[in-house]
C-alpha cells in the first residue's frame, strides 16, 4: 500500500514517469456491463488521468488510456485498494485511482459536498470537503463551496500586477453580495504585508500590453493539505468550471460589485499590487458575511 501511494504521489506531482500504452484487446465495440454504476473523471490538480492495465499501477505504467477531465466511465468492480476497475466510453477496461473518480449526478443525491465554516471563514484545503482544484485555460484553479456559494480563483503574476481571475456562483436560496474592492491579498512569506487592491479606474489609465502577459501561475502551497483521512474525496460531485468562459477571452472584464440572485453567477478579473518574489500568499474573497480563503504560492526559481 505504501508503494501505491508513492506511485500516485509521483503522478500528481507531474514527475517524469515512463509510460507505455498497452495493446488494447477489448476492442472499441465491447459491450457495456449491465450492472455497472457510472462515474465521472475529476482532475484534481492534473490535466489528464491515467487508466492502467494493473490495479497496482506499477512503474513503468502500462496505460490503457489517458482520460480528460469530465470523461464518463462505467465502474466494473471495486475493491479495498486505491484503484477502481472501470470501462471507458469507447469500451477499454482498466484501473483508475479512486481519488480521480466521482459518482455521476445520475447516481448521487445531487447534494454538493461543502466546506465547514469556522467563525464565518471557509478555508481551501487540498482533498477537503468543498475544496477542489482543476485546470482551466491552462491555469490551475482553486474552487471552494460553502453554504451554497462557490468561489473559484486563479492567480497570475504578469510582471506588472497580480491578476486574480475570480468566479462566484450562487446556488443558495438567498441573494449573495460581493464587492471586489473588499477582497484582500496578503503576502505571508518571505515577509508579512498586505498587497493593495488596485482600482480599475486607475488601472484603465495605465494599462499596457503587459496586462496580457503571464510570467507565473500560482499553485496551492504544499502545506494546504486536508489531514482528515475519514473524508472520501471520490464521493464528491464534479465541480463546474465557472471560469471557463472568461479564461478564453483575450481581455477578461473587471469583476464589478454585484448582488447575485439564486442560480446567478459572475466572473472577472481583480488586480492587486505586485511584490517581486512572494513565496506564500493568502487571497480572501468576501461574499455577504462569509469569507472564502485561498492559500497560494508561486514556484521559486
């Protein structure tokens, strides 16, 4: 079992691992398993998920397929191991790590797993209830859901300012109000300081082509990992990507103050003062009287 987790850790960290695609003997016309349940591939911090011939996923991995986020699969059988035997949509059988498989909406009770508020604060942690991460437009997104509200963020260093792409979706029964001018970005390491919010009106006078550049993308720090092993991350429903459309636009609109009615959502960019060599930061998004907190770090060169 220890070896299995080491192998999985190597994949998630995107280390260079020898991969070999096995010859497919099942054929694309393989009949579906009548008793199989269904699931959805969830990319938790990776861009694709490997399906291997063996349940141990031994190195070098013998790949049957590499599945994109959101791919639908049939669950053939489960065991106590960390992998699940699945069948892909084109009829290929193999094993996928349990953490990358979520129950489909058809087989679940449609209730999203949510984070627990602590004194009005929800904190993003890798693998925790209500926390998710995925790639959108090539950028890593941290997603946090609590009390029916989902906040998704992605932070980039443009070499000029820090650009935070923020999406807020209101799935609660009440209105949700937010004002980007109240969002905060704090540098925690190497020094403690607050990075000031940048007024869009002032930025409009000084915007240059640098606004489109990205010199570095922020990622979660290694310390932001959920410690409670009792939580089964595979039971969570896939999180919608509310940043998908804004990330595809060349010039993403500024996120403006707004009140979201139930089932409404908004997305845009919020700018902050830049520090040259931040190691660890903390972004806070305020919605109503709730705080959504996101730990972030930039790779050190």
